[in-house]
C-alpha cells in the first residue's frame, strides 16, 4: 500500500512491531536449516554427531565431500537425473504449449470440448495399479524413456496457466494481421506467439525441470534397475533408510553397521546440498518470472 | 470453467463443425499430441478400474479375468486395518485443513501490511524456496533435526534436562511432523495466490478506510479478509475434494514400523498391497473407493458453497 498514514495511531504501531517481529522469526526458521546443513556438511562429523555444531562450522573438514566424490551411485544418479531433465523438459514443454495455444483462441470451436477432456483428468483417473499395468504393457518399466514419457509429463494446470497467458498477452489484432498476410496457424504460433512469451516459457521450464529433478514416486514404482535410478532414489537410501528403519540393520555385523552409520553421518549433509544445488542456483534468476507466471494463472484460472 | 453445449445430430450444427474444422485444421493438429497423450495415459487406465470387481489373473489379462462383484470391497471394509487407514487418512487431512490451510492466508495478510519492500521481497523469496526442494531432501532435513540421538531439537531438550523425544519413531508425533513440515514447505508458495488477490483490491477502498480512521487491524478484518474469501473458498473446495488423498511420497518416506499405526494411509496401503504384494484387484478396489469418496466430497462441498457463498467451481 502506497498511502502513508499521516497520523499512525498507537494500535497501528503495535501491529507493525508485532508484524515485523513475527515475519523476522519466520525468516529465521526458513534460513536456519540451510545454514545449519551447510555448516554441518563441512564440520568434523563427530562434533556434529555430538550436537556441538549449531550455527557455524567447527573444525572444518572436506571429508564428507571426499566420500561423496567416491560414492559412485550418487554420480550415476546425478547423471541420470540431468538426462531426465534435459530430455523430459522439452517433451513436456512441447505438449503443454501446443495444447495451450489452440485453447487460447476464442474462435476455435472445439476449445470447450478439449478443455473438458483435459480438466476431467485432474479429478478422476484410473489410479495407481491400472496406470502401472498400462506402463508395463507399453514396455516402459525399467526403460529410460519411461522417465520422459510419464503420465505426469504434462500438467493440465500448466496448460491452463499457459493458455491464460496467451489470452491476455497475444492481441487478436496480431493474429488478424498475420492471417491477411497469409501466415498459417503453426507458423504464427512458432514465429509470433512463442517469441512473445519468454516469461511463461521460463516459468514452465522451471516447473517441469524442478518436477523432473525431484521425481521420486514414479521412479520408485517404474524403475528397479539401479543403473537408471535418478538421484532422489539414491539420496533416499542415504538420508533416511539406515536412521529410520531399524529393521534394515537387523542381523548385520555391528562393525559394518558402525562403518555404515559413520559414512552416512558424514555425507548426508553434503548430499542434501549437492542434490539441491541445481534447483537453488536457477531459483533467484527465475524468481521474478514464476511469480508473474503463477499470478497470470491465478487471475483467471 | 466454461460450459460447452455440443448437440449432435442437427445438420446445422454439423456443418458448423465442418466449417470450423476446415478453418482451424492447424489448431486441431496442434491439439492432437496432447490429446493422444492424455487419452493414452489418463483415460485408458480408467478401463482398468473394472479390476476392482474382478479376480485378476495376469495370464488372462484385465478383460479375461473373472468377475467377483463386490468381494474386494467387502474384504476391505471388514478388515481390521480399514478403520486405522480411514482414521489416519482423514486425520491428516483434517489436521491440515485446520492448520495448514489458513497458514498461507495468514502470511499473505501479514506480508500485505509490510511497507518496506526490501523486507517484503526477502521474506517472499525465502519462503517460496522450500517449494522447490524435493520430498526426499525435506525428509532428510526433518530427520537431521528430529533424530533422537543427534537431532538439534533433542539436543536442546536434553540440555534443558528433559528426556529426548523419539519424534521419528513414535506414532504420536507423526501427524504433527507431517503437517508442520508441510507448512514449512508450502506456506510461501501457497501465499502467492492470496497476495495476487490482495493486490487486486481497489486501493480507493483502502484509502477511504484510512480517511475514515480505520486501524490496520480493522482494515484487515473488513477489507483484506472479505477480499480473499472467494479465492480461499475455491481453494477450500479443491482441498476438501482431496480429503481422502494424502501425498504418497512424504508419508512413505517418513514411515517406519514404529510409527506405522499412525502413518499408514490409503495411498501407502495401495502401494504396499498392490505393487509390493501384487494383489492388484484388491488395491484397485481400495483406490477406487478412495477416489469415489473424493469425487462425492468435491461435488457436495461445491454445492454447499454455491448455496452459502455463491462461489463455486462450476
């Protein structure tokens, strides 16, 4: 609000103080875990284990990252995840944008019917098992292509947001002018519409890339071959299994358990950072775009 | 959502469609890939729902397996875990409805009152970030902070002279951890839509209120809250329409034998019975039961909302 109240009353002052204090606390609860994990990843694991590190790193060591470098599965997973992003995102973008443009055209008679077909899938579907059986029949289990052609490869919500962007940002006059010049729909879409849409391209690219990078559930059910595992599956073994599933450790040699626990403890902070780096690096650059993007969708969703 | 009226059979309508098809051939062509994709991956599996009423034999396929009526459903309703699953699934959702649902509204209203734009921007930037973190990483962070021996929270509890709490391995704490970590991850992102609605409020209304001497709290109560009600109602309808759905990933990752009595929900059950146990038909019937309840809830809440507040999805 841009209006400055000339006589801020006491109640407003108190409100402001409480508000700023509360939001600052919120800020701390969001930043603190990040700082702690960074510090813990480069501190002496034994000190972290004893709870002596709570803000700044102590007795700095790169042992954790050294162990991560030697951990082959992590790098296979990293490579796989990157591949899934680089092949999967263009595929998803293609489906989303080609679907969104016709829907943005008010003179397109089939648009309502097609819209119904799309939105229905948001509320009802076959469910886990029938989808799994379909994927199996298509031979997509344990297949590289499976991580690209997933049922979730195209998000209907994303189509709607993109359509709304086209509706509000591509003037109909442009289309009329192009039609007079004898430009066909596809040329118009590729040559005029797409070059006018960098914000929505950036937003959708980010959404899909993050989605692919973070994919877990579908990888869990459709992949059993370790060579194809994305990073998240490997990560899960490191950050959760040993600590939280006492059953997994039953019947193992105590010295092996101790060694495993020690390795897990020294690398779990580092792998969390390594797994989040690509996403967090792109985030500040794209932030202004995605807020715009989601607002466009929110106005007329 | 727009309404379409497609009447088939009348010759005038038919020729209109023909004309449209001729005129917009390229638009039909552009729509084709996604239509085919969604029909294959989202409509064809619906055919598999019949498994809920069948005894599935892999050799005979979905179509060839024999019908058994409602046997799977009866088995599910009579089983000892049925009430546990219902209790947990509904429990988590109601907990979320009461605690997580209002959180972004609260944050947006508070942020809207912040006049220092730098501070506002940093709060926004920082609170949006966890939305992009994967569930696995989130659960990793939870287990780092909450673990019984080394988690910082328990280190703090111990230093105050209390007994450490086994957060991750106790049934009592599961839902609280689930819900509050969810708030941490999504409150910022969820607030964007409310922020957008708040910026859409006519500044003249606010000015008039200031001239009339309304305090900030009064402005929040009489302008901001009524202003975001329609948006909140729509989101509430959608949320209630998923009252039986709990995201699989986080439950699955936080689940262990020690907290299972409180953490087992329908989605994890379907996964365990269906995919791990390969009892396909039974899992399909449980999943179908789940989505039917969701659909009923969505329609019902939408109807109630249309009556009460004139805001509805359709």
